[in-house]
C-alpha cells in the first residue's frame, strides 16, 4: 500500500471521528444512548451504533468519489470501497429488520390485526420506506458487482 493510500485511509477515518464527535458528543463510542425524535415518536439508539453507521457512510462516500474520479484505476481504493459497500449492505439489511419491527408494533397498536396479516396490509408509509431501502440496496449490490468487474478488467491486464 502506498503512502498516499495510507494518508487517505487515516484522513477518512479522522473525518468520520470528527463528524461523530460533532453530532454525538465526546462519548460517541460509549454505550450511552441518544434520543432521535421523528414526528411524535422518540427512538432511543446507542451512540456507538450511530458512530459505526457514520463511519460506514463516510468511508462509502469518500471512496465512491475516489473510484469514480480515478475511473477504477486505483486497486487499493477499489478494494476499500468494496469493503465499505459490503458493510453498508449489512447495515441496510439491519434497517430492513428494524422497519419490519416498527411496522409490527404499530400494526398491533393501531389496527388490532392478527399477527399473520399485519405486514400484508401495511401502511403506505411503510411500503414507501421499504421500497426506498430496497432500491438503495439494489444500487449497493450493482455498484459492488460493477466495481469488482472493473477492478478485475483493469488489473487483469497488468497482472
């Protein structure tokens, strides 16, 4: 790994730590919680989970810009982007299950449905949110496959 790549890796990690400190405070990596107010609902989330999400997002977008700017010619940047993309996919799967659990809990409270039919007749907001996350995951998987394909093409010639 070249010095420039080590610099980019350390700088990206440093930027993500600074973003975590700004948004979550000095104890952003502790197991303390923070409240997120969405409409009339408060979600209590551990700060270390939000910090990990911020780090994943930072690495994903920084290295997305880098590989697009260099047109997939930098092997190290491509590999780091593919790793960040993989972890973003895992995060989206976790968010799918979180949305599903919210839909179940609101379905029980609001509609008094049976447990088997709760998610079949979900609200419009739930379906829209689910489709947004589904499209984002499809984008992530396509970008992961395309990056792997371009990396293989670019470095098969050199190897």
